[in-house]
C-alpha cells in the first residue's frame, strides 16, 4: 500500500513538473536577441588616394597643351646714358660728345607665348622695352634671335618673330566667357625657372590697377583678369590658359609689397591682346578707335559735377561722360557731357575698364552702338570711332605719310660707331610732309626729339604721339655735320 502511494506521488510530481515546464515555455516569449554590429573599417590608403579629390578639375591636359608653346625671353640693352649733357660740346663736336662713363649692359628676362607655327610670339612691352637684342629659348632648349614686329605701350603688349617653322602654339580662347571662380593656369619662367605651371582661379575681371605708364594717359587700357595663380618676376609675357589649354590672357603684373607673389596677379585679357597682335602684324602699329570723350566711374562722380549737368544718379551703373572732345566721333553722334553710357554693342559696361576694353576691340572708322542714359531715359547712339589724329583712317608706323612724309629705320651699330654716337634712327626717304618742309634730307640721323633720346623708331612714334604742336630734332648727317630742325606737326 505504501509502495503504491509513493509511486502515485512520484508520478504526480513528474507530471506536474512537465506541465509547469510546458506552460512556462509557451507563456515566456522574451527570448534574448543577439544584435550583430558590423564594424566599418577604413583603409589608411583612403587618406592618400584620389577619391577625396574627384571634384577637382584635371589640369594636366591644359598644362601639356600650353607648356611647350611658352618661351623664355631674354633681353640685352645698352644701359643708362651717363652723358654730361653739355650743349656746347654737342654743337661743336657732334651729339653725345660730352663727358660720359662707359655704360654696362643691362640684362632682362621674361616669358612669351607662341601664337603660330611660323614663329610669331606675344609678350609684354615692358619685357622688351629698349632692348638692343632679344633672344628666345624654346621649351626644347633651342635658342633663336627674335625681331620686334611692333609694340603697344598702351596695352603693354609686344609682338616678336623668330625664323622657324612647325612650332607648337597655343590657340586663342575667349576671355569674355571666363567666370569668376573658374580654374586657370599660369605658364611662364619665374626667376629663370623655365616651363613652370601654377594654378588658381579667376578672382575678378575688368580690374584696373594703374600700372600702365604712357605719356598720354588717356590712351592707356587696363581691364585685367585678376587671378590667385602664383606669378613672379619672369612670368611677365607668359600664358594664362583655361582648362582646355586655350590662351585667355597674358600674365603682366603682380600686386606685392615684397616684389614677389603675395596672392594677386593680373593678366591682359586675350580680347585685347588678340586685336593688338592683328594690328601689329598688319600695320606695324595698333589702330586705336577712340570715342572722343573723357569718362568717370559713376560711383566717383562728384556731387557738384552731377548737379552741374542736372544728372540724378539713382543706382551705380554705366560710365559717366565728363566731357566731349570737339570734332570727335561722340560729338558728331550727338553725345553730351553728363550722359551715362550703359552698354556698347549690347554688352553692359559698369566701369571705365569695361568700357575701354569694349571700345579697344575696334579700329578707327568702325561704328559702335551705344545705349546712353539721358534725363532718366535710355537713348541709342551710333558712334564712328576715330584715331588719335581725329580722322577715321588707318595710321601706318613705317611711313609717316599723313604728317611727316618720311620713312625711318634704326641705325646699324657700325654706323653709330663710325659717327661717334650711341643711338639714333635714320631718315631713309623724304616725301611730301613736315620733314621736307622743315629742310630734313635723306640720311639724317635723329638722336633726340625735344629732350628725349631716340634709340628706335618706336621711341620716335612715342614722341610724336605725346607732342601736340611740334618737334625739335637734334641729329647728325653721315658726313658728321650736326643739324637741328624744328618740325611743325600742324601744317
């Protein structure tokens, strides 16, 4: 009996345990969850790979296309004139007979850009100014003697020529399409370090920094492209190219208190340079079309001047006309002092550099369409541009037919030594003009114009452009006779 009771008790206990386990296993559903965390492992190589720079432009193609077409320009000039300046010696013994010290040659260097396969090279005027010899070294180390085709101090552009074919060259781009923030390359020879390429962005356009020094300041054109590409001494005359390797500017200047790059560089836009080159190749001189007005930034117009002309300036736009030259193209078209020029040929102009750039792209005799603000209303005008002499014709630099009626050329070193003079230009032909009327004969060597020494035909052209009435010539004939002439330019 006791055995049965024990068996039943054990069986009930086992059944109860099974029931409890069964019930517990079905009621408690809070099973623990295992969460697997995937650890992101960053390879150390990612910090030095190009994956972080995929948004930067690839400038290697632009560099390859331009570096072979940028040359090293070296110049040699005779140095300063240490002449005592005694007119007594000049009169009796010939020009330059006074006491002088032997000058030392001055060496210079810069850059240039090959524009065509037959050897035309653009550079800055200040790179080759007053140079007696110009040498060009290509990127492949070949060296050539260069001749000066022509120069334009008002834009600081000069054109050289070397005698070679099949040269690498850079094609023109469009500087008008450049945008602020766009990547550009500066290619040149800073500190005589040849074939140097630096990169930056366009920081500003139509910038004027008042560095182009010429005797007639009204003709100076400054509408620079400002960049932060590193440019240093020796870069002058080098290429500013866009991402396609196209020429968009000629590197010209830096803004610095140290003489080296401090973050600001400036280039002549190709819209100006291209027109200067075309004029120098065709005519030997730049054909500048002039409106015949003096202009002022609208933001700089004095209150009394605005009041004088009854002008109300509501917002800063356009360029203010301060005065109109008599018998000029602007006066003929009906423009007046106090007018505000808003656009040239449909392109808005809001600064003096912008207006100068637009007008400088045209030659005398060509017409430009202006939109002008007058009395609060916009009016259209068509202006025929004129040259510096007030006519619409083309000016030739080789023959001074319109005024002087003469053909001039530089004098050889042998002739200068034989005559005992250090510089001068020779009159090789005299036609009908001011020189003939003044008594100048063929063979005459001009050594000075007024008080300025004349070392080249280009110096003579500058003297003419800066003289309003006449010239006083000092010179010598091949027989050694010293003669002075007064030339009236208004006849």
